[in-house]
């Protein structure tokens, strides 16, 4: 799958793009830096009209506006009010076979640490929006991620 990067790890800036045309629209600055590169999965469309969100677990520096090949490894349950807005957890395709990546999804302590890191980040971000009710659930396995991605794949789309 391809992921279009909108935020670079270590930066609070999220570059906002039209997810169909990829036209740059502006920059939104969060209250905390993103722990990992963040973007959306190309060729997906949720009922809200957005691509499926994705965190890229990597040490590589990925600049906004770049498209990268990735492999899903899990999915973070996320609810915004009554809306389902799950976040796919992926790794770069070129890093998928590395022992550290394999261990991440197979080691319960590392999986829990990743969940806690992402949950802390999300709750910190949403402190700026007290009117929004958000809830972070479990970190689900790859199978759940693949089913979610498949549900929102668009036919005949070229947005990346």
C-alpha cells in the first residue's frame, strides 16, 4: 500500500492536502510533535470523505508531501464522538522484514509501549479541542488493519 505523508516525526506541523488532488492547502500546528510520520493511505475514502489515517513506525525521516510504500502491522482503535476514525499502524515496506519490526508486533511489552505512546500523543493533541469527545481503544493486529483498509478502498482512484 502507499501512504502519503502529511506530518514528519518530531514536528508539530501537519501539512494539509486535498486528499484527492494532493493540492497543498496549508499547515496546522499541533500542541505536540508527532511521534512518527503520519499521513493517509492512498486510494482509500472513509464516509467522512478522508483517506484512512496512518502512523508510520520508522526511524527514517519522511518529509511531508512524499508517498512511500508501506506494510500494515496493526490498527489503533480511535473514536471521535460517535465516529469511527481508526488509525492504521504501518512500517516502510523496505523495513518490514527487519527483526525490530517483526519483534514489535510479536512482543506484547513493545506493542503495549507503542499503544501507550500513541494514546498519550492523541490525548495531548485533543486537549486543545475540549468540545470533542475522543477515545482511544486497543491496538489491534494486522488482520484487523487489512480488513479496515479493504472496507475503505476506492475503485478507480489515483490520489497518490
